[in-house]
């Protein structure tokens, strides 16, 4: 195995760790707003690390560019959907969690 393989494996493991952290945030946080925050932040970073790990193993620059494009589209979609869910929750009167 080369250095690129080790770096790619480290990035993939780090990405999976962030996905796990986002899932734990979804399960543990008290309200819809904090759950959305945990999911969007952790999953976007996890996907970014995963894309970087896969891009290191890509056979061409075109394949790496397509991975980057997919990541950017997921970033836009995730932010848009999180905003729509939060707006819908506010319109329905779901309040922020307070101690």
C-alpha cells in the first residue's frame, strides 16, 4: 500500500465518523432545530471527507471533478431542505427547546 492509500483510508474513516456523529445528534438532541443542525453540519463534512478520500483513488481528473460536483449539489440540496423543514416547523408553532 502506498501513502495515497493510507491517506484515502484515513479520510474515509474520518468521513464515516462524522456520519456517525450526525446520526447520534439526530437521535439525542431534543428538538427539530438542533437535530437539523447536527445532521446538516456533520453529514456535509462527512460527505466532503468521503469525497476527498474517493477522489484520491479516482482514475482521472474528470472522475474527481464529478465527485466534487456531486458533493456541491448535495451541499446545496441539504441546506435548502434543512431551511424548508425549519421554516415549516416555525409555521406550525414548534418552539425552540429551552431548559
